[in-house]
C-alpha cells in the first residue's frame, strides 16, 4: 500500500523522469501506429475487394504473422538494422527510429487483419453497387474505407494498444537507454527487477488507463458502426 501511495505521488507530483518515460512511450506508439496503418488499412481493404487466386492463403498468412512472438519480430528487425545488416548505415539500432520500426512491423499484420475482418461485415451490396457503377479499383477502395471507417478506427486503436503494451521489441531495438529510448514497459521490467516498485506501479497505472481508454473508444466505434 505504501508503494501504491508513492506511485500516485510520483504521477501527481509531476516527477520528471516518470512523465518523460510516459511521453516517450506514447510518442513511439503513435508514430509506429501511423507507419503500420498507412500500408495496413489499404492492404486490408485490397484483400476484402480482391478476387484473385491465393486470396485465402494471403489472408491466412496475415493472420498467422499476428501470432509471431514480439521477440522474434525484434530479432528480425535487429538483423536488418544492426551494424552488419543491410540498413546498418542508418544507425537505427538503439535509437527511437529502431523502436518505431519494430513496433510498426509488429502492429502491421494486426491492423491489416482487423481491417479485412471488419470490412467483411459491410453490406455486400455496397461493393456490388460500386462495381455496377464502373468505379475504378482505387475509388472503390476509398469508398469502402470511408463506409467502414468505424471498423477501421477499431483496427487503428487495436494496433496502438498492441505496441503500447509490448516490451520485447522496445528492449531489443531500443536498448532501454535512459532519457532516450526508455518506454513504460521497459522501465517497469527494469524497476521491478531492481525492487523499485513505486515507479513501476505508477507506469503500470498509466498503462492500465491507456488500455481502458482504448477499449472504451473501441466500444464506441463498434456502437456507432451499428
């Protein structure tokens, strides 16, 4: 109880390092979600609209990639951005860019799969009407995304929640460097290991608040879609 009280004191008192870590974590999550959504939503819409051989295999692959552990995703990105990797000259390892790239790759299949699954709930006559009117593929995609905007919002929120709560990618690619790449989850792991529970609890409270907010907004999106 003393640790919990001190955790609230850290938040209420505006302790600099705690709030810096919160802001950094949310900034990384926001940018990685943006970079996951830019290709993920159009790809999900393309899978929904597409009529091509191997579509089921493509959808199954996207769903399977979602189950890949975060440390495996981190290892894959690490092999590319390390000094001996093909992107080593960009100096992304142990830097914010590396964390954002890894988190974006982590959220990408989730955003794609949820966009595809959500758009399937639309009235099939809408797509048939677009085809009858002779709409070009890119116009059909824009129209479908606009019509399914609420399920798209739900997919975006899910992607943001996915990267906000992960620890493996951030630890491997960011190095948990103080005042540079330290996020809420890596700080919780570090402080809990050292027995310093006050800051870990304060950041856990913020993460819980973020998770509840995402679930609430996602519920609103689903309700509006109905």
